């Protein structure tokens, strides 16, 4: 495999600069990490067991958000939030992570996606890596298949492709993706521009993969795979395709901006760092894995510089949810590293550790360096922010959970004045969490995801201070660890937030973003 293109792209969101604001629209690249917790980058965690120098540098050269959140505490609903600017419950479907040939896509026909929006403004668009928002597959009889690993053998590829709800039908000009988690959930195949070059025909066996440390192969499911499928170098492969897209675009469309999503699988289970990164840190395989992500991001930034498009490229770095449970436990035990960054909870949980994530933006032409922001924000906000960057006026029926963070990134927003007066997130089961300033209301008992009654998570259980409550209410300003439930003692605030939640989640006219959004005007 030729790895030289890595130098261009682990994760850049090449933003398009609005007409009238600059001579050329910016390129936009999004680097989307997987199961990367708030404490997994050394720029967020001074006590991290390893260093992430290139992402730390990226943060120092742009803006780092300290109160950023994923839409959901699992991957598929969060990815829907990135592409649509909306919470997944607005689809009317349950919150799930797709496995096997399962679908259809969360992204419905005709729904405006972030790629659609940017294409309207003149961008060429591409996505490379993990897709995982559902796909439609058919059997020999033309019946839509449901999930289930054995159903992979029932796929009729001629009837199923080009995929009716893949990236190329949802606004992307170019795509090279896997349908699910690339190394966790069969179906293990590649999909290029809606077609499957090599169908799944071999049985994947877990024993054929390395097992770093004797345990980090955890959660690699056996199932059906294409004969040429790559597990160890998955992210290098995805980066290679991202770089090819950028280089081809620069050669064939030099006067046109591009939008690229590098959808990495780091640091999702299983932990399988590429060979060149094995032993790169003193924090075990997962530390090496995250160093791989850091290095690939650096290579991407370096490539932009070599192409002389660095200054006018907006790069966004974000994660789809908090860190995996066993990973969090093992890193704490083995390396004194807290992937959740000191917050309660992990992946799947409605507590902060399940959805508070890193979010960094860098755009040398526009974003002042060295900014650190306490603004409340969500991955869904990337949609409205990019709409503002490219001068696109969002209709009220699109991206209804997306707020424009461009003024914050440009240093034009008073820090004490919040862009968001509230924010929705959803946990593993689809239960709601609502933020309003420092107040946080969880509309469910327990974590909303993991069980803390037994097993490895039992030692992380905290005493329940309001055991009879149907939910939780915390003041994060005074209690960032979510230790003291104020459900009963602050009943008026709880009722206020319950009423707001009901309003925001109405099935007919519910929305959390304001009406009549206008793009922020960038001043030269």
C-alpha cells in the first residue's frame, strides 16, 4: 500500500469562505474520531498517559471548545447528527448502532444533508471511512434485508447496488466507506461510490488478528468479509483515499472548493494500531492507537501546507461519543489515564463522560490562534456553522438542532454570552438529557446506558442521593461530577426544564435551534 498521501488528510474540514468575504471559498475538512473521550488528548488532559502533539498544536493554532458534546452516546445516531444537524429522535426511529446489512439509512430521501448544502454552494464533496448511518440491502427476491450477521450471505449485490441510500445519494460526489464499524461489526466490505467491488464471501475469524496485550482485540465480531478486507491498516487506507480525493480535486478542479470527511475508527474497539505505531507510546496499545490518530492528523495538516492551501482550509476535529467502557477501565488501571477526563460516565451513558468530547477548529485565515472557549456546543452545530461560512441561509425545516458557532470561532462572540440557551443529547436507549446554562436535567433513571450494579463498572458507581427520583438534576457549575441529584430539592427548576424538554421534543413542531437563521457576516 502506498502511504505517502497520509501527509494530507487525517481530518480536515475544508471550509468554503462565503462569497464577498474572500476571493476564494475555503476548503472544508472534518476529522471525525470514534469513541475518543474528553480526556484522550493531552491538550484537554494535562495528566494524560501519552502526548498528542499535533492535535495539541492544532488547538493552539485555532480554538478549543471545553463544553462540546456529541448528539448521542453511541455512534450511528451521532453520525446522523453530524450529517443532518438534528437529533436522531426526529427521524421517528429508535436509537441504534447498525450491524450486518441493516438499514435503511437514518438520512431520509430529500432530507438536506451537510454535503447537499455545500454542493449547492459550489463544493465537490467526499467521505472516506466509517459511514454507519444505515444502508438498504436486498436479497434475491428483492426483499429488504434486516440486520444479522448471517444475512450478509443473502445480499444480492446486483439488486442492491448502486446503493439507494449511500453517501453518493446523500450529497457526496466521492465516497469510500465501510457500512458499519470497520473492525467491529460485520458486514466487512468496502463500498466505493455506491458499488461493492468485492462482495463478502469469506468468514472472518477473530483469531486471525493480533491481540495486543492479550485483551485489546476485544469486540471484534466474527462474520462475513471481503477477501481483501483490511483490519490493521484501516485508518491508513481511509486516509489514503482522502488524500487521493484532495490531490485529484486540486489537479482537476483547482478553482473549486472541496469538502472532505475523514471518518476514522480510532479509538473504537478492537484496538489495532498500525504496525508503524506499535510501541509509539508508553501507554499500551490504546495509547499507540491514539498516537496514530494524532500523527495522521499532523500529516494531513502538513500536506495542506505543501499544497499551499493551508491558510484557507477550515479543519474541524470532533468525536462521536465518549470512551468505551472496558477501554476506560483498562486505561485507568494499567496507565493511570482517564479517558473520560474526570467526568462521570462513559460511552452509552447520559452523564457527561458519555457525550462531552473534544472539538477543535483551525482556519489560519480567519480563526484567531490560542482561543479556549467555554461556549456550550454540539456536533449538530457544525451544520449551521458551515452554512454560515459559505453564506447559505438554512430553511427552518432543516438542521433543526443546529446553532451557528462561527462568531465564537472568529472571536466575535462575547464569551459570557452563550450562543445556545439550551442543548439536547440522547443516551444509548434514546433517553434525553437537557442542558440549560450550568443546569443539566436527565430524563431517566440511572445512567441511560451502562449498568453499574456489577462487573467492571461497579467500582465506578456513585451513591444515589435521590433514589426515588424519576430523573436527575445537576448544577454542573457547582457539581461537574454529577454527584448530588437536585431533582427534589430544586423542584421548580426541574419542572421548568421538563416543560422545556417537552417543547423542544414535540413530534410535530419540535426544534431546538432558532427560526430564521441568517449567516454570520465575516468582516475583512
